[in-house]
C-alpha cells in the first residue's frame, strides 16, 4: 500500500502542473419564466465547463463574467428546462425559462463518471431524495424498496436497525448476493451507517455493461449513492426537518384461548389413547387465559431530527448536516431500540483555477439493542405464539411464571425479553478527500483517498434468574432459569482504505462526435480485527455493571478470543463513451482485478463490457411527434463476485478440536485441517445481456422504460459434497451455474401544467431464475431446517429455483377407516382424521420418494406504484409495493411439542366423517406425521402493501417571505397502513436469514410496524 | 498529450512489477496452515488430540449415538422420545424397515471416516517430526487405535467398507468397498502395533488420564478376535489384559456409572466428556459435552428427551433367577425411583409420556450439568466403551469355545460375585448361554446387545419377531447418499 500510495501521489502532482488560463468580459440580463413571465428568482447561471456562476436576484437579474467569446452560458432553474446560450460578444442576454418535466437531461452518476440520462446505453435506475424524504425509514435500503424495477428489497425483520435483503435482478448465486454499495466513490460493506436524509440520489447499475467497470465486485449489481452537497453559487440555506411518530403491530394472530386450548389438549390425549390432564377437565373454568401476543407487542415511538446547512460561492460550496434518529421496537420496546447520531460535512473548494479539492466525510454513532429474532427455537415472538394460554404471565407474587406444559424451547417470552441485554455500539467514519485537476481543456485528473473505519463494541449480558416456585429446589425447566450470570464482550475494528486515480479525457470533434475516455487505478486494503472475552458469576446482576472485570470468580473463568483478516484488491480500469450526433451511442469498459482472495493460480480476473444505443427519435426518418424521445439499447458484459471469504483458497489447521484429559477434566487443544485447499479458487462470474427501450411522450409527461435481460452465473462457489470417506470437508470450488431471466417495465405520467398537479407511476419486474448446474456429482442442497417436522423444507437442485420448497402433497383428510385402508400405506398408526398424502410414485407406500416441489419462495413478480396530487401546496401521495407468485412456508407452530398453542384454525379440525377435509384431527403423538413437511404449510405469500401515504401542506411562499422563511411544510405520513394478502401470519414480507438458501420460511418473523408520523420541514 | 500518457504508464508498469506481489499475497493471520504446522512435539500432540476429539462425535450432524445401534436396535430398549415422529428414522431402523438414506447412518459413516482421516493425518505427519521418540511412538500407537476403533465401528455396522488407510487424494474418493476380512485384517494389525507402541495404563502421567492405553488396544483386539471367532487368540489376548494387573473390578457395581466412577480401575476404554459450557448443537467438533445425558433423561421435570427406553423384556431378564438381580437398580429407573436430585419419577412428572423405565447408566444430576450456557449438549457422563467386566466375559466366551470350561466359569463368576449373585456351575451349552445372559445383565444399556446378538448368530432368533431378517439386518445399509456421491462405486448391502 505504501509504495502504491507514494507512486500514485507523485503521478498526481506531476499531472497537476498542467493548466491553461484565458481572457474575459461581463454579461448581464434578466431571467423570466414561461408561462407567467415571473422573475426566476434564484435561477443559476454558470459558464459551462467552469465553476464560475451566479444567481438571479429578486427581479430575475444577473451579472456574470465570462472567460472568452466562446463561452457557453448555462441557465438552470428547478422544474424548468436547462437553457444553453453561446455568449459570443453580447453584453446582454435575457432568457425565458420553459417548464420542463423531462428527466433526459438529468445527469446520472455512473461508474467512475457521469452521463446525461439520454446518452446512457446501459440499464440504470434512479431513486431521488424526494422519494426518501419525510418517511420513517432508518436505512438506505428501505428507500429502494418498490422504487425501481429489477431491484427487490425485502425487510428481513421489523426490528429497528435490522438489515434488508437487496437483490438486483434476482439471486445470481447461492453465496453472498448483496450488491456493491459505493458511497461517494467509496465501496462500503454495509450502508447501515448512512442517514437516509443525507442522500441526494441512489443509482442502481443493473446490467453488466454498467456495472462491469466494478469488475470482480459488480456481479450482484452496484448501488451508487451520492450524498447531499450544495451547488456552487447557491445562497445559504438552513433546514430543520423533524418527525415524531408511533408504531404498532399491524395485526396479531388468532390463537386459541385457554378454554379452547384445553378442549384441543383433551382431544389430543384421547386420540393418543391417554387420559386427559385433570386440570383441563372443565375447559370453561379456564376462561380466556393469557394473550401472549398482547403481552409482548407494544406501541413504540420513532423520531428524527435533521439540521441541514448548505451554501455555495463561486469557488466553494459545502453541506453540513446533523441528524438524530431514534426508534424502539414493537416487540421489546427499548430492548430492541436503535439510536443514531450522524454528522456529515461535504465540501469543495477551488484552490487554483485548475485545482479543486473536496471532502465527503460522515461520522456515525449508533447503538442497537437486539432481541433474538427470526429463529424457530427461542425468539420472543415464536415463544409467544407457542406458549400455552393457560400459564399466566406472572405468579401471584408478581414474579414471572413458567409453563408447566412447555418443553425445552418454549419459555415465558416476557421474561425472556426482560433477561435480554445485547447491545451493539458502533462508531464509524466513512470519508474521502479528493483533488480534481483540470489538465488543459480536455483532460481532468482526480485522485481520491477514502477510508471507512468502524470501531464497534458488543456487550451481551445473561443475567441470573430463576422462575422456580421453590427457589431452593429450583424446579423450573432449564429454559426458565440461569443459575450463573455471564457477560460477553466483543471489540470490532474494521478498516478499509482506498486510493483511486482517474484520468478523464473529453472532446467533441466536428460538433457531432462526443468522446469520453476514462482510465484509472484503484488499490484497496481491508483489515478486520476483533477480540473479545467472557466472564461469569458477576456479583451484580445489573446490565450496567456487566463488565468482564467485575467478577468474584478467579481469573480462570474468563475466556477470550481474537481474530484478524486482511484482504487487498488492486485494479486497473478503462472506459470509453462515444456519442454521434446525440443519436448513436457506444460504450465499452474493461477492468482487471487482482485480489488476495483468489487462489495463486487465478490471481487476476478480467472483465469486459460493451453497450450501444440508438436514439430513434433523432433519426431523420422519425416523424412521430407525440414520442419526443425514443432510444433502443443493447449491452453485454461480464463481471465477478469476490465475496468468497478472505482465505478460502487455503486450508487452515483449525485448533479447538479439543478433548478432555486428566483427573480434573482439562480441555486440551487438538488441531487438524478440516478441509482441503483449492489454489484454483477464483471469483464467481456473471455474464449478462440486456436489451432495453426508453420512451418519452408528450415532452416528458409520459416516460417508459423497458428491459429484458439474461443473466448467467458461472463459476459459482459451491462446496460440492465429496464422499464422506475423505474424512474432511469438501474444498469450495467454482463449479455451479445459475440463470436469471427477466423483464422490467416502468411507466409514469406527470402533469404539472396547471395549479392542479398530479402524477402516477409504476414499475414491475418479472423474473425467472433457476440453478442450471451444481458441478459433477453435485448433489442437491437441502436447507431450511424445520424443527417441528424434523426435516428440511427447501431444496436447491438443477432445473429449479433456489431453495424451492420440497415435501409431501396433501390429498384431503381420511374420513373413515375404509379410506385409510384403501389408500397407500402411510404409517401403522394412521387413522381417520389424519391427512392423506399423495402416492406420487404409485408404489402403495408413502415414503421419501413421494416428495416433490411444493412451492417457490422467490416472487415471480415484484412491483411498486406511486400516485401524487398537489393543489395549492397541499400534497397527497401514496406508494404501493408488493410481490406476486411467491410462497411462504409457515413454520410458526412447534408441532414437535405436544403442548404448544395452535392457530384458531384448529377449531375447524376433523372430528368425524364429513367435518373437515383440510384440518386434521389432533393427536398427542401424531403417528401419521401430519406435521411433516408438506404443502399444508405452504401458503401464498403474495401481497400488496400501502407502503406509505402522506398528506402534506406547504405554506404559500408569499406569506413566508415576510418572516424570512423559504419553505414551511407540515405533513402526516403513514407507513404500512394497509396490507392486502392471503397470508395469515404476522407479516407476509419474509426475508432471507443468513444465506440465500433460507428463503420465505416464516419462523415467527419480527413484523414490520404500522407507523404514523407527524413531521415538519422548515427552510430558512 | 503524449507526455501525460507516458507519465501515467511509467508508474503503472512499476506498480505491476514491484509491489503487486506483496500487496496481493495474504495468508491467514490467525491460525496455521498445513505448511507451517507439524513441526514440534506439541504439534504432534495437538494432531492426535484432534483424532481423539472425533471419538466424541454424536451428532454430526444427525444423531449416531453408540446406544442407537447397540441398544435401540436390540430387544433391550425402544427408541422412546416424544412420539413416533421424534427421530422417526430411528424407529424405522429399529423395526427393521430400515430406510437406506437416513442422516443417522450417514452421520455415523461420516464421523467414523472423519476419525480415520484425523488418525491418518497423524500417521503421515508425525513420523518426520523431531521430538521425544518414546512419546512419538506412543502418539502413533494412539492414532492407530483410533483408526482401528473407527474401522471396528464401520465393519460391525456395514461389513466391508472402503479401506482408507491413508489420507485420500481427491482421485481416490470413489474408492470401492474392501471385503470385511480385509478391514478386519487392518484392524488387527493396527491394534497389534498399537498395543506394542502404547504404554501401559500405569505408565501414563495422571494428566493423560483418558488416553487409550496398551490395555485398550488389547481389549479391542479381543473383541475383534471374537467377531472373527479366533477363539484361541481371543483367549490369550484377554489373558494378557487380565494378567497385566492393570485392571480390576470395582467392588460395588453401583459405583461404576456415577460421575465419580469415571476412569476407575475397571475402565479400559472410555470416551471422555465433561460438562463444559457453551457447546452448540450440530457438528460438535469443538464440544466437550455429551448429548447422551439429555437424550436419555426423561422429559418434563427431568428436562430430557426420553430416548432409549428399556423394554419389559429387558427388565424381566433381571428377575429370571427368582430374585431381583441387584444390578437392575443401577441400570434403570422405575416409577417411584428418585431420579438423582431432579425429583421423583412419576409418569406425570415426565410430561405424561407413558414410559415406565428410563436408562440410569447415563443419568446426570442437575447439580452436575453445565453451570451456564446451554446445558443440553453439555452432559458430562463418559461413555464406558470397554470395561474390565467385558474383558472377563469375553475371556469366558473365548475360553468356552477354546475348550476351557473351567477358565470360562472362573471369569464369568468373577463378574457374578462382584454383582452379588450366585456363581454358575453349569457346563456345556448351558454355560455358554449363561455367559451370553451375563453379558445382557452386566453390560445392559452399554451399547453391546445388538452387536452381541449378531456376532453370536442369535439375532434372527431373538429379534426375528421384531422384523429382523437374517442375512439382511446383520448389517446396516450403506448410506444411499454415499453410493450416489461415489457414482455407484460403493455397492449396497444385500437385501436393501
């Protein structure tokens, strides 16, 4: 790194010494708007290609000095079309600005550059700050959900601060499929530190031609995030944005009450040939019992305060923001709380006419308290759904009660929440400093040094408690007590450094040939250190005293651990854009990536791409006036996924393979290599072809974009199982393949010509994905452990989607013994009231060979739609989002335990011939295995959700000007107000747990809250 | 402009040529690679300890407890659990409707070969290490024992299996099965070498308590000889153990199985577990606790899963001499018994699961469980694999077949006297049957029964009513997944 830094630094300074200066004269004029002929107060006038600029005054007048007669003046005014005029020798230039709603001239940030939207030949989707503003969102990924075709965002949990799953054009790999996030040019691992209010735009590079410039890291798509800065020559602004709100559960499940529970239990006993429990002899006496969902769900506050200061002079601009955000969880309240403070300073300044320096620096502190969630074993939610309603929350003496019936996992969830203390505190600085040098008219050189540094501390405390009625005997089950407290801490230090140098050449030949050439290098070094320890038997049982040093036990009870990882990436890249007469677009990119993560035999990867576009509407033959813009695009490219682990190519002799020796049972270290090495290990490759069409009708009122793509993954890393006779684990190898095909459409209509403005838009993505190969001898991968069925619900195999549900097919309920005997043999204990499973292979026996694919957790269609109306400052906007064609495996009931509570659908169970053909009878021992993995638990997970609904009012600026306020807005926003779905669980939006092979299994997911906020936004 | 291009190119070329290698070559910072390990005596010890660690495997990833195969498959116990669905595959195997693709058998197969791999690594990597030669020889002996033990489990369960007597290269993964005789030959030769190379139990420092010893190898060799019906060899090898003076019967049978009875003077080969905290479910590579405790404890108040439930037939065996054999009360819990410090055994207290008996030999008190963390995988009870009483009974059996009925009776009666039951005076077949019966009583619930029945050709007679078909269920099926993974290089056992 040091050598690299030094050499590139020297290069930078040499290059900086080129620069050219010229002569100048002054231009004045007045800017007005059309229609209306109002002064365009605050419109910006700049000299194209320089930083010189000014703003129009209250009468729309401006004065600017231009460097020479060939200077082009650019007039910009929000909501109006940009006007460019060559000044010539004129001293006065008056301008009429025409209202514009076209996005064609919008400048889009692309990999290592920027392009006008109309010139782009790849596939890029954009989310703008106005889509993000005034919504109760915590993370940047939430801003992407439903907003862009082809980008599927799934909330993995509704708990504050939990991550989201973002998939660009489907899942290309069974391994890490997260896109690459680039914030202001810096690749960041996890964008959780970003304050969504700081974001100006998010551009998602979807096709390989757009993302291939990111080479070995671009395979899962690239999300380019630009944080808010300020334009030059903009008057200083101070904004305060705040909202407060309350969140609550959107719905609770309908479970049995105590009386119903007792009835069902009694029946289950009788069915198993046993005597019912005496305490359930009179169910009515038990009444309603405990509603455990009510006990754990709570109303929770959410709030945000943001201060934004921006301003720009002719030679500098800055943006300074500060934010405090706080959200509690609807389960656990402050035990699931997220607090964040962010401070950001983005600025830039012309040090010399040819040299601009700048910085984008953000500091984030956040603290997250987390509960166990999304596990079928011991999360508070799954416990609340399963614990019997007979047990009270508390005993008569006020202490928490435990269930006499529940077994092992299903403990008192209210107590479990109270005993949870898991705190993560993170301090993170992500920042870059850069210098931009103009080298003559056509070259520019930019050198950027970036750093992403996280210091985080995790502290977990397991207090001592015992729910026993008789503390001396301590009769409570193991899950309801902990006899020794324990504290565990972890310190994390993650560091990413990047040095990047980019040389850009732009030129226009004969007014028709626009060329941009970009070349650069980047060196990235990542180092992660972590250490931690644990200790037990602390004298205080209070979280605030829970530190390793505070113990009464000898030092020997402490344990400690430490890890360290380092990786480096060294890359060269080049890009060329050619535009002929705004009509023919050509682009090519190339990247070479050397990575320390790749095995010795494959140290470098090479990633090319090509794209072309044809703006039909600029062609001579074009005569359709209604279609003001039409562009055909095609692209092809290749890129890679390097998230393969830092040292996967090598084999590590793992210590900790311990054994116990000696009279005092001393744990003694053992070491062995658990898998073999693979020096051929390399990146996963994705090759993608895309064709697209962009249309703009009626001067921008209607915009349409359509894309079709084929995305093929090869060299997918997969530890293809090797025969167990090897005795060691399979090395991971680049053997598997997959394919995604899809269509993405987006269409919007906007009308802002009259005082009544309205817009409506939508996007929809269709996707089909399947695994096409698992290597030679590659066996299907089974995943998704379902404890209640003692099996796995998901299967990944060639010719099928990832992690598709696999199991038995139900065929109604046996109504009589005759039906049992007539059907294929299921089990010795099968009786009327049990489920009949289909004998798919017709061999007269129901066994593992009668399993088949019973569902697909990946949506076939995902979509989003927005609508907005505005009249005299009153805005009403709505945003819908949803999926279609995905299945959910309902794993919320622990059928492996005889005493758990059930959904009230069990009240419609079979009780005799003709009573039910869907809900089996209840039985304590379930000899027929009615709870086996079958389509009984596969539910349609499609949903449409009113993600947000906002009503806002902006006070007329005429009133506000008197009190020196530019803008004052009040609003109410509702989030997740309505959800239309057939799924009966807490939330149909079921994300990914851990890896891509745990899809769509509802393990009692922490649901997303229904939130209502009231907010205010003031700009001075 | 050309200048700029040159200026840009020069450092790029320098970059490529000079610093790229340092920048991109990254080896693991924490931990060691095979390249820099196996250099010292400590490394050799760590290598053989990792092989020992494989002995502890019980769920890797699915259950393959020794008592699954030795007890549940036999007439001594039933599967138990919360119902038929709880480990249903085990029920299928137990009732001899054996599926060929259960994770249970696959896990057993995988765990055995993982142990063999780890032992093979020791046998390949340790010899070149410069270290104390005496210790090195012993370590190699221990590795051979562990390899032999894993092959012993494989051959008794599956018959002939792939003979992985070295660390396999990927090209060898599709190795076909060797004959059972070839595997037995390897076991015998490994154990003979191991018995020679390892030290006597009394020669090990006390910190090494729990390691396998010369006596362990000799005792396992006796077992191997019995399987092959090499009576004379079995008899003389058993006498080597008996005459070594290293082992003796514990005076009171009841003192063998509690925690304080671990590694006592009767212990010859015992898999070590402790109630270490923090272990996890799943492939328990780094876990020092046993899952047997929680699996075999009663449910409900006793916080177990209630597996390995003794049958009435097994209980009845203890009453066949007209009195209750005193060993019964150390072997099972009956309704009304105190289950240690966990409470009184009633059907209600077990959560209503109607099992009248539970295994007592693997019971642990609440006070003995892991102090914090998940106590479930952290049972501390050692697995008594070979006890001196077993060697005496094997000696009796071998002596009988070798024509020495007196020797047979002497050894048999040593066991009976300790158990405080009358001595046997029978001869001929009645003596042999008495020896067989004594094994059931003395070694009950210690995972011997099913294999004893198969080994002595009595399985069809005893287990036939339960579905056992001779010539089929003497062996378990080769895991179907392994036949597939090797593209059919492995053949299936007959009848499956």
